[in-house]
C-alpha cells in the first residue's frame, strides 16, 4: 500500500519566526546579559525586565491582538523562550510561566468578559501572572490537594496554600486550581482568578533554590479569601481537566527552555574547546572532546525536531499530549546531559563562575522536574501509546 504524506519538510524558520528570534536575542543581550550573575547571586526578580519584554510583545506571544497580544504561534513562542534561555534560563522560565500557564489558562477557558478584563494587562506585562496547582503534600499527585473553595452565595471562600509557585510574591494576578469536591476526584477541582491585594490572599516563603534563582518561587496562602463567582474559569469541577490541557502546552514551554539551555551550554563548550590549547593544539582536536561535541549537537537537533513537531500539532489544534510529553522529557534530560558535558569540556574552569556553564548546569535540573517530572512524562507517554 502506498503511503502519502503531507508533512511539510521545510525546517527553516519563516521570515516572521526569524524576525521574532532575532528580536528576542537582541533583547536578551541588551537587557539581560549584563546582569545575569548579579541576579543569580542575589536572587533578584527583575520586574522591570519583564515590563520591557511586555513592550516588545514577549509576554503575550500567543494572545490575539484584540486582547493586546502578539497573535503569534507556537514556533514563534519557542523561538522567544529559546533565545532568552540561551542567555539566562531564569528569565526564560519566568517568561514561559507567565505566557503558557497563567495567561494561556485565561485565554483558553475564560469568558470574553474575563479575557477583556485580564489579558490586556497580562499580554503587555502591566501585570505579571502566576499559576497555582502544586501544594506541599501534592506534587505529581495534584488530585490530592487540600486547598479548598466553599461557595457562599455569589462568592467563594478559599483556604489553604500552594507551593513552588513562580511569581507567587510579585505576581499581580494568579490562576489557581482548588478543591471544590471530593479529594482525588478529577472533577472535584475548579479554577479561579485571584488578584493581588484581595483580602486573605498573600505570599509565603520564598524558596532558596539551586538554580533558576532570578525566577521567583514562593508559596501562595489563602486565609478565608473571598472572591466572586465571576472570577471562576469555566464550570465548577473542570479545574483539573483544564490544568492538564494547560500543561500540554506548558510542556512545550519547558522543552523550549531546555533547548535554550542546551544551546547556550553547547555554544560555550564549542567556543572553549576551540580556544583552549593543550599539548600544542586546541582540545577540540582530541577525539575525547570532539565526540562529546558530536553527541551534544545531535541531542540538540533531536530536541528541536520534537519541539517543533509538538508546536506544529499545537498550532493545528491537534492532540499534542504524547508528543508534548516526549519533547519535554527528551529535551529536559538532554539539556542536563549537555550542561554536564559542557562543564567537563571546560575542566576546572567550568566549575567556576567565570564561565557561564556552571549556571547552565544548575539551571538545567529544574527542567526535568517542573511541569511534570521525567517519570510523570513516561506515565503520560506510556498510557498514550498503550491506548493507541
């Protein structure tokens, strides 16, 4: 039987994608690169940089123009995250979380009124967005959450706490998924939008992290927090199902973040290997080093292909759960491996802060954990392939 394929085999960026990538690269070099070490050491969350990113359209990449966004697709979005992450993965992570989690949840499941209320502020970074699913006792087992919302007339009363929340302190608005039914019931959770300053809504402990230190991570705390039913996203009981759909796109974000880290570490290693001379020749001339570079380059190509296949499917509104999980799993593990090898190629210098690879190494590990661990990606993938 003849099998026809309509796959577009043109792997070059379009003119728009190239323009977006160059713009993101210029932004990162000008506004981020000079401060990377300072922000990392001081755990500074540079709000002003995200405001600038908003001016350039990087904080509402997927948002339609009617809501103040850039109205671009996933290939362009990947390019933005990748280019920023090549310079500083912390900033790439925060741009990704703002776009793919908080903003995208409102875009995907909000009413027209809700979109008009919140998206223009988020797309321009007038407001920074947070998204809360994880709790202290529920990481991968999100269905076991303890934070609850109880309905009282036209209002909901929230009590509990969320953990490991990007922009939990500095965020102006948060989308949170809380329990409105029985624990463990996939239809027992509901999503709400909560604005900063709402009585009973506050931030808690800020995490002191190994890497991604310029990306703020804190608790969100709810103490008899009263919000109107108008802040509910979608139907009662749909929150967990919505969250899983949001994470499908979020995994493409983390894969793009991983790709940026991998490319940043690889390019630094390639440069160093060509400049460092031992035994009378550049160390890149030695097979032990050149083979490392070959493996790194191949892993980057494979990551990129998976990511852009997932982006293609997402743009076409086709199922992306399996490929998105594959892209996230492979790219995140690859970036950890590549960052490790980049340090090895640098030798003792790679272990110092005088070269960028030690930071890529610290930042990389988060990618195998955030938005679903590698092990959870394998659960997602295996369920899909066994059901096919």
